[in-house]
């Protein structure tokens, strides 16, 4: 996973409450079991004029050239609700999003974001949506700074922060404690030798 410390990018406003994982990546777009090949299907039901087609819907924000290359997505409350499909986080990441700012997230989706290098930031995203503007995210400092210089702090779980800043998956995070695990096993083998046959 790519470490995340700071990011400055235009933010794409998709301020709708209850955006579920089927809207993020419709099931008909999941034609792979891997983490690639999903970006074209991101928000396909809203992004294209016909189901299964690839003609851009002119009014959909991801098709607006002003937001090309954006790495921050602004959403509404309960972002990522619905099914637990990790494909939603995979599609966002492959498209190029490194952070989603929303008032709240479905807990499973939040975890999927963290495990895939996307920072889920709980803030009122509407404050940033007035016009295409760059936002600066500083994950170690846990702040978002807007184009006018206003700084907004956000909270994030320490384990999630460690994973994102270090570019660690769950196994890497466990292996940081390799020495402590080995010491425990050694002491435990003395106390319970029968468990280590």
C-alpha cells in the first residue's frame, strides 16, 4: 500500500446522503476478482447515459473537466452504506481517489477504505463544495485546509492512521510487533509445552 502523509488536490463534490456501495460500483461492473479493472465502472449508473454503456452523462460531476485528476471525493452522510463489497474501495482507489470527506461513513466501508489506502475523513463536506478548489490533507496532523486557509481538524482511529501513514496492511501492522509475539510464544512454550508439539 502507498503511504499517505499529505495530499493537495481538487475535491470532487458528490454531496448526496446514503451513497451505497452499489452506486459506487454497480454489481454489473464487477467483472474481476482483483483490485484492477474497476475504475471505468465507478459510479457507472450516474456517470454514463445508458446502463452498461460508456457515453458520459454530461451533468455528472466526474465528467466535468474542472475536476479531472481529482484525488479527493466529497460525499454526504452515511457514505458507503449498503453491502460490504470491498470492490467499492477498489474502484475509488483505482480511479485515483486517496481520500473521501463525508459527515459519516458506513463502518465496513470505512475499514475497506483504510485497508486500501483511502483516508476516510469525517467532516461536513458541503463546506468545501462551493467551487472547484484545492484542499490540503495532512494526515499526521489530522487536518484539512481549504483554499482560503481555514484549517479543520478531524479525528481518526490510531490504528487506521498508523496503517495509512505507514502504508501497512493488517499483516504488516501485526508484524511490527514481531519481537513481542516471539517473546510471548517463548514464554508460553515454557508454561504450556504441550501446546507447541
